[in-house]
């Protein structure tokens, strides 16, 4: 009887030891244990798809402490580099680091971008798309929203994505040029127009400027304060050059 | 009195030939100098003066007062038929035998023009210019282009008043100069205000205003300019073979339009002298037009009419320079096709360029 009870308990303990190890594989590293095994698998599948379609890596890392790292940025960059993340020559990729300690509003997140395209994706990121879920502790939905955003930004960087982005502007420009063309062509159909002046009949050399005076009256002065552009967010940092470095930003949720 | 200039050789009608600038017989093709025919007919008139019938009184008594005031009846010297014309008509053709008629009494007294600019371009040239005018008109309805049938084409001598005058003007403008510079954390904009005055004269020579009510003013202005240096002293012989009108808008009424155009030119010319300012707002504009002289000159105009969808389209061609003017119908379908073709074409090209540049990593 004891053997009968012990076996399932041992099996469950074995699974408990094995599963975190499985979670460590792939691009989703759930150190804080906020995703189920199935969710991790789903997220990894999504990431594989993104890697394949857009040549862009994505990774989600959850932790409970920074360990030896002195900042979220240092942890994220180190994790990205030491785990060989990134796709292509420039190792393009984006990493989301979540530190799950501190309770709602005090938990940290950091998004690290690498490579020229990874950096562009990171800089264009709309954090609110996934933070709304994370604040409600809907972690899986938040992770999916993060990957949605990665996918959308990566799509925008593809040639087709660029065309899609500019298509409304191209259509408006095309419509305007079309309208101007039609108006010009229509103008050529209507030539019976009155003359506005008698310029054709000015007697040659008859213009005499006999009175000319430029009288200064007064000066008015207006001053406007120059507003320096300090829009660069204090929690955004960009490292490296030539598209090969890291860039990132973060905050609390 | 309606006259037909007849060929001294064969007796057929003589017409003014625009190409040769001579009187030409329609039948035997003999040509005569205008002044020779004038002289020939002056002698003829003197000899026949006692035997001539007077046609100045209207024939028949059934016309209303209004008709009497605006119509005249003449007898064609060729076929004897009665030809009724508007009282402004000075030259026409017999509706029965197509014989050219010149109403010698039309230009008597105040109606006599000082000069005439003879036709330089022929009927054939007018037709060719019309065909050329239709070419390249992308929005022209296909049916209109295919029909290409001129309902009526007439060479008309149109009476124009030519105004010569000097102007003396005084104009003032409110002007500003703007200087912008940075001072510490501030952008400073200094606006200096000026009052600018200009004065002087400008002269005009032969500003034309058409003196015919039946001619559309916009058409007559659009076919300008005429080269008045090539004008000839007025002679009725130039009118043979063409329609001609005497003025029915007096010079006094046309003066307003001439002044309007002259004033605009004066303002534009003096405005060009106000330079170096960021803004220029006209204030006082006094343009004094001193009384110059006004002359009446007959100008050569080819008038063409065509019908499309029950609407008459009128075109005018300067009979001296060949400038062709007239409004054409617009095909809505073609306008739409052009709009969408250009709009979609531009979008496609821009998208392709964008794709190419994105693919090359330029953007």
C-alpha cells in the first residue's frame, strides 16, 4: 500500500524537477514560475514562428532576483549575449525581462533589443499593449501580447510592412496628383478666358518711376522661449554602435 | 445700299483673298490690288450716280417697330432677291445665291472705322487650326472628336475700340521687414514697419475692347493680341467675302473695361518696384488715366460653331495670328479614368520604390 502511494508521489516530484528544466529550454525561461508548461510550449512555438517569418528572435525571461547583476539592463543584456540569442549576422532580437518580486506596481520589466532591427523593434515598442495584462497578473496573455507587438513591429520592418505603413500616404498623394492632373487637363479644354490686364499693350520704355520713398515707421519685437527637446526617456538606454549593440528600456508594472 | 464688287474681267464676284492680300475673282481667278478696285468702283459710282436706286428705306410695310429699328433690307445686285440683315451688319452674303454683299451705307458717319486689319489666314487654315486644336485634348468625348463637324464657319470683321493713353499714378504700401535671432533661451522676432510710396507714369498703346454686343467678350479678349502695326486704312473692299459688323457698343461704354485692364497693369508694374520686404500690403492706389485717343478698327476673326448634345460650342480664331480659342465639352468618364489611372499608378510606383528601398536596406 505504501508502495502504491509512494510511486505517484515520487513520479510527481520527478516531474516537478524535470519540468523547470524543460522550461529552461527554448526562448521562454520562466524562472519565476508564472507560466504553465503548456503555456511555455505555446509561447516557444510562437517565437519559433516569428524567428522563421521575420528573422527576428524573441525571448521572455522571468526572474525573482537579479542575482549578481546590478540592474535589469545588465541582467537582460548579459542573458541575451551569454545565451546566444538573436538571428542573423547582427543577431537581431528582442528580450522581455520580468522581475516578479515587489507586488503590483513595484515589479520591474525591461525590454532589450539587439541588432539594427531588434533595436528598431524595441524603440518602436508600445509597452502598454502587454503591461495592461501583466498588471492584472494575466501573465500568459501579457506574454502573448508582447509577442504580438514583436510580430507587428517586425512585420513593419519587412519590405511589405514598409509598403503597408506608407500605403495610405501613397494613396492620398496619388489621389492628389490624379486630381491635379484632371484639373490641368480640364483647364486645357476651357481656353475662352478674359484678359486680366493690358500688359501686351504697354508702350515700350514708357515706364517712369518719378516718385519713390521708403519711410521707416517703427519696430515691434516679440520673444518666445525656446523649449529644449528633452523627450528622451530617462529609462531608455542605447548601447553599442553600427547596429550591433543593445538598446533597451523598462519600468515598473 | 448693298454692293458686290464684281470682276472687271468676267463680272463674277470679287472676294478678298487672305493669302494674297488682293481681291480675287471667284470665277476667272484674276487678282486685283485693293486700291485699284476701290478706284475702279469710285469711277463707276460717279458715272452711275444718277441712275442708282436708293435702297436705304425698308422695303415692305409689315415690319414691327422693333424690327424696323434692328433690321434692314437690301436687294442682292446679283440675283435681285431681298436680303434682310441686322442693322449692325456691314458685310454678308446673299442667302439665295451666296453672292458677297457689302453694305456701303453701314459705315457712314460715326460708324466709319479708322482702319482695318485684313484677314491673313484663310478658311482652310481656320479648319486646320480647329482640327489641330482638338488634338491632344485628353478629356474630349470620343463622339465629339469623331463627329468633328463644323456647323458653321464665318470670317467676321469685328469692330474694336483701341484706347491709347498715358497714366500718372501714386501708390502707397504698408510693408514689413522681419529679422529673427536667438538671444539666450529666447527667439526674438523684430518686425520693422515701413510706409512705401511710388509714383510715376506708364503709357498704353491700342488697348482693344470689342464694340460688338453679339461677340462674347471673353472670346474676343482671349484671341488677343492683334498686331495693329499691320493695319490698313479702312476700305470696304477688304470686307468682300466676309461678314462684317459695325459697332453697337459706343466707345464711352467700352472705356470702363479698358480702364480696368490698364489699372491692373499699372498696379502690377509699380508693385514690381517694391522689393526687399517680407510683406507688402497695398494702401492707397490712385491711377489717373489721362484722356488719350480712341480709334475704331475692324479686326479679323474666324468664328466656328459646332453642336454636341444639343449645345452649341463657339470657337474663335484670330484671323491675323491664328490664335485659336474655345471651350470644349469634358467627358466625365474620361476624367474619372484619368483620375483613377494616375492615382493608382502613382500609388503603385511609390509602393514599388518603397519596397525596393526597404529590400535594399536603405529605409
